[in-house]
């Protein structure tokens, strides 16, 4: 991956006023349709896990939140190039099955930050909410609100 493939995630905040990122001046990120979740550094993941009251679901091997709490989850706001891209709880969770009362948390723990990898991967969870256009010629990515 070359540095030109990266976008600058200026900030990551929540609707309850909490700043989630630890990158003064911005964090490196990629938009990747081959990644299902939004992958974030461990410290950020732990904040999201705690803020959403998620639990480790050992039976399924995933982190979940009760589906009936999804409407009350905080909005997570990604700021890219001065524009806010909010995701509601309904946008960053998945219903596991029609018989389950648990919803999958759409964030994944990317581990410790290393200099040779992006700090964030904006996967399908982000791309469901924001239509993404990859402009290879001009080395940029554009976003627009997805229409269901």
C-alpha cells in the first residue's frame, strides 16, 4: 500500500460528545469493500465497545448489543476532509438472525497502531451508508449518502 491510497480521518467522535480517536492532526484510513466491519485501533474499539454496552458473545465469536437497544446507541461521526459522516446505531449494527435478540457490532478491533498500516479501515458497514466513488485518475475517493 502506498501512502497515496490513504485518506485522512480528521476525527472520530460520538453524539454524546466523546472524542474517540487519538490522532492529533488526523488518522490514516482506507475505504475497503473487501472488509466487512469498520476496523479501528484497539483503544478506540474499547471505547466503542464500552459506550455501546456491547458484550462478547462466545457462542458466536463476535461482539453484540441487544437489538432492542440499537435505537438508543450513540451516533458515531467520522470527519473526513471537513465533512461529517455520521453512522447511527442502526447503521453500524447487524441483526444476526430472525430468532436472535442480539445484533452484531459493526466495529472490529484492528490491534495496535503500526506505522506501515492504516489506523482505520472503513469497510462495508461504512460503505452501506455512504456510496463510495474511487477516482483513481485523480487519486481520491468521493462519498454520497446511500439511498436504500
